C-alpha cells in the first residue's frame, strides 16, 4: 500500500446497564460533551445475576460512545459514583482509531 | 368456571415451568399492549360521549384518592414484615397503582356473567395509575432511605406521557369525540377482536409470571404474605369506595379489582428510577408472579361475588 489513511485516537466507552438509565445517561453524556453514541438492546448475565430481558422493566442496554478520553473518563467516573451501587452496570474503555475526529 | 382467557395465562405459566422454548417476539408483545390500551380507552370513550362529564368528577377524585392512600396503609404492614424502607415503599407503590390487564380480565368476566358495569370504567384505570406511584416515592423519601434524588418533573412526564396513560386517555378522548357512529368503521379492529388479543397477551404474561415462580423461594414468606394477603384486603377497600359512590354491581366489582391489582408495567420502571435502593425483583415477583395470577384465577370471581352480595 502506498497511501495510508490518517487516523486519530479517541476513546470508546461501553456501558452495559439497565434500560431505565438510558435517558439520564444520554443526558449526562451530552452535558459532558459527548457527540456520538449508539444504543442497543441486549441480554446477558453478570455479577448480580441474569437479566433475561423477558420483561419491560428488566431490559438492558449497551451504550457505546466514542469521544475524547477526558469526556469518557469523566462520564465513567460519574456512572460508577452515581449508579453502580444500586444498578447493574458494566463499564469498559478502549482506544479506537477514527477518521474524522471532529465528529466525536 | 374460569374465563377462557385465563387458560391462556395458565398455558404460558406451564410453558415456562416445563422450560419450553416458546417466546413471543418483543414486537408482538409491544403491539398487543398498544392495542389493548387503545381498545380499552376507546370502549370507555364511546360511553363517555353519552353522559355529562361533570357527573364523573366525584368518581375520578375518589379513584385517585384510593390509589394515593393505599401505599400509606400498606407501608407499615410491609415494614412489619422486615422489609427495608425503600423496599416497602416501592412495593407499596406497585399496589397503589393498577394493572390494566387485570381490569380487562374482570370486564370480560362481568360480560360473560351478564353483569352490567359503568362502561366508562377505563377512565378510573387511567387516573389510578399515577397517584400510587407518587405516594410510594413520598414514602421512600420519608423513610430516609431513598428517593432523595427524585426528579419530579421527569417522573411526571414519564407517567403522564408514558404509553399506558397516553393511550388510555387518548383512546378515551377519541371514543368520546367520535362517539358510537364515528367509531363504527374501526369497530371490527378495536372492539370485536378484543378478547382474542387479550388471550394472546395473557399467554405472554403467563410466560413472564412463570419465570418469576422460582424467585418466590428466594424472597421467602414475606413476598407470599404480601402477594396473596394484600389483594383481598384492598378489594374490600375498593368495594367500599364503589358502594359509597353508588356504583352498579359491576362497577363495585371493577373498583374492588382495581384496588386489589398491582402494577407491573408502569410501577417497576418508575420505582427503579425514583427509588433505586429498592430491590426491583422483590416488587415484580409479588406483583406479577403472585398477585396477578391470584387475582385473575381466584380473586376476580370472589370480588364479583362480593359486589353482588354488597349491592343485593
């Protein structure tokens, strides 16, 4: 290959949690400057047990955000401090390469 | 004699107990619930168009007061069962609020027995959903264990514009404005197939409730005491309010049923946000795993018999 794509590092924050938190989480992400995210319905099991998603009140979501490292860390800290005690929450951070950094 | 729709519920429970792979697609479940709420609202609305609205004010206020008071009465009882303040408040809120499907099964049972009831009763359901939830949040705050971060504006929005109240009130409004002749063209979809759709929805509820049976053991006797003991007591309170309002036999039975029913759609979501410290599985096990089956299989026939005796 002669040409190479220019890529830029960003942080991908993945939060798997209860569906009722979708609205507050998105609001708090926006407040911290996040611009791009996707949300999926998921089923799964973790420390607190299985969340089968059989019932409306028992649905789980996977919220995936790509943003600056500082934004991701600030949101992750906030989620840990605010929600982790009473809600099922799993958080992971990873570095990803994006092509158009201004979009994140 | 058990109403035919109840058999579908039992089939769902059976399917879950024997670990069948039966699972209704989520989109179908959503569609059925939207249909039921709209159809119940429409049916009530058509009747609403035939009477002066002012005459209904005492009924609306009494229903709301009943829903609001129930959690305050249940809270000490639940605390005496050694539940934490947050758990007791959240669970009490589920019983203050109502179950639309329990109501639908009760109306089907009344129709089958040829017992008249106020056809605008859907209005009672719509106004009884929220007060119990508000009471539960207040209780959680006062017990100083939770609810301190309740965002009232957001909660009000979610309850008033959540799908159940929106569709019930929307259906009532459409039915009231369009009246009998206006709704005639959509009758074949919204009125006639109602019971068949209810049967299908009950199959799904049976699957979910059946999955909850295992949880009953986890929470021990407290959840059984609440799930089986509370509904008959609340039914008496509902019947008393119905009598005081001068309702028909069917109306008294419906209000008793509504009082005895526990919410398992609006309440779990509202309580999860407003009282995060409460154990959500405990409330849903009591409301959907125990109280709902109890009401539709055993409770409703008893409440109807009670209403017949009281209004005889």
